[in-house]
């Protein structure tokens, strides 16, 4: 499992899955699913952003 946590592909696919879940929730008007979208977004932001974008911390400082 540690391989997936370090993998750029894993975090990128999780980001796309989160966006797809958001679009489906809005499209089918099942708004409570957005609770999971928010949770995934926070998870991606806290843990996965370093793997997806290596220069993220440097870009935020500017």
C-alpha cells in the first residue's frame, strides 16, 4: 500500500475520480455525495499534493 501513497499516478487518478464523483453528484442531484468529495479533496491536498506537483510548495511561497 505504501507504493500507492507515493505514486503520482495513484494521486492523479484519485483526483480525477473525485472530480467525476462531484460531476455525477451534481448531475444526478445527489448532493450528500459531495461530503465524500470534500473528504477526498482534503486528503489529496494534505497528503497527495507533494507527489502530484513537486514544485507546489515553491509556487505557493511566491
